[in-house]
């Protein structure tokens, strides 16, 4: 019988036990499941997975939370537990599953293989559930991943959206992207494209997407719901809450990502990456042509921005291909409410500057935008700006003007420092 190696990296997650139970209860063949779990815990936690320790289907690595080196390190650690299973399923520790999910994904994968797709891989940002309102809070429409932006450090962010006309689909849809919280493919993938333990958090998904593709894997989103994921992890401890050196880990991770993809003048040296570098069945350029993404210039094709399925259109010449890319900068400036205490602002200067202190883009905030942002319940103003540029922004300026006090203190932010991760594993 076909076995499935289920990878779960968990960081002090009270949902882990429930996730495992739901996975077992909703599988058609629970006897064929094999769990590899990196259980990052704290002795004071009031939840545990002790009930599974004597089950031969489980291989568990226990790691004190203070000893963990981050998400990708944890994923890589548990991948060492792989023991030749037919398939592998990588999930997060906060998931729920449809009935007979294992039969569904195997059938879906093998149907793709029957169409001469040698190495199919199912992945994506799956639909959400709400632990406080389950199962009623489960979204009943399947999601896909679409391009959002290059963040200042060079990593690509993607967003979920409902798959258009999903009710009419009979097979998975092609995708450019990979999700670390849902991946189902052949078990050998664990050895071919292991997670890079030198990455920290945000960089992992594009690393796996392109490395998988260059190793011959074709990426697909399921056209129907297989499982659900909880995205917020509101109120729960994250790794960066306890690791005082997480900023250094994060910055080193972003640098490694820029080196892998030759972003901002960095260069890729295969010897520096070893098994965590690109495969040999396809090239990075092949992926960029397929996906409509050009990493070195942070370029994106309109076809990709329009959220159309890959592969992207081809061009007769290299020059035409290069001209097809736009370098779009999209960024959210976060300004704490305590930094803008006045109640009578009439406008804020909002500008981006390059390394020579020249303004490369300016779009001021008017009173309507200011009022809306100051009402944000999270306690900070979120100033979204998007523009095309061939120059790399280095820092932003927000300079508020008040009717009663005139020009207030200027606020500056460096775009090349770390960003606080906004969702956890």
C-alpha cells in the first residue's frame, strides 16, 4: 500500500494535537500515514502530543523553544526522518481536512501523472478555518496564490484569492508559486528539494518553488478543497518572540535569498548552496520565462500581474522578452499612532528616496487617508504605495503637516532593515 510521510514543523502550537487527530480521522487509510514532527515546545505549555508517542506511525523530534533556529531549520530537521514513503505531505500544525483527503490527493496527483507530467506537485495557500468557530468558519471555496510584490529585502510575497470558476474545473491549475503549509508530491521530493536550514522565514517559499521547478517538478493548485489552514495564529507565541537574535537570522536569510536569485547585484555561487541550490533539469531563466518574473531587476510581466495561469507568453527575441518586464515597487509604510498624535493634520508628505537622497516617488496622504489610517485598531498607520521605478528605493519619509502646529517631526524608515514577520508557522 502507498504510504504518506506527513511533515509537520510546530512551534508551541496548541492546534498541533487537534491537527493530527483531524488528519487521522479524515483519512481513508490512516494505517498508511507516517508522521514526522519537529515539536518545538516549552515545558510550561499546557498542551502536548504525548498520546502519539507510542504509535509506531510517529517519529517525533522534541526541541526546546529556546534551542530552535527557526522555521526552515525545523522543517529541514524533520525531513531527516523520511524513510522512503511513497508520497510526502507537508503541512502546518494548524490544519483541518476533508473526508478521505488522502485518497483525493493521491488520485489528483496520479491523474496529472497520467497526462505525461512526470513529476507533478500539488501546493498552494489553502482555504482558511477559524479555530474559534469550527467547522462553521471554514471557507468553502478553493484558493490560489497570486503575485503581490517584491518586498524591499528582495523576497516575493504572494496572496491567496478564490480560484475563478472553480466549480467548472475538473483538474488542478498550473501555478508559479509554492506554499510551505501545503505540499503533496512524491516522497523523493524530500531528498531532492530539502528545505534550506540557512533560511529563516519569508524566503523559503520562492526558494522551494524555483528549486522544485528546476528539478523537473511541475507546480499545481488543487481545484477543490483538500484541507484548511489557520492563518492568523492570533495571541500565540512565535519564534521571534523569544529569540533575541532573530533579526540577524532574518537579515542573513534575506541576503542568502538575494544571492540565490542574483537580486540587486548579488551573484549565485552553486558551491555556496550545494543541495539547496538549483536543479539541473531546468534553469532559473527557464523558470523566469515560465513565470514572467525576472529576479535580478525585480521585474514582473503584465500577464503575471493579470493573474493569468502560467506558462507566460514567449517572445521571439531576448530584447523583446527583457522589455516585457516592469519593475514595480510596492510597500507598506507602518507608522505608529504615537508618532502622529495630532488630530488636525491636513496632509502628510509621503516620499521614497534613493541612495543619493533624491526623491524617486512622492504621493502625499490627504485628510481622508489620514483619518482612516488613524482609526486602525492595530495602533499604527498603514501607508500603502505602489509605483514603477528603475531605481532602488533606500528609505521613505513621512512628514506630517498640522493645521495648528505646521510642520511636525519628520519620520524616516530604512527599507533595507528587517521587516517584522506578520504571520507564523
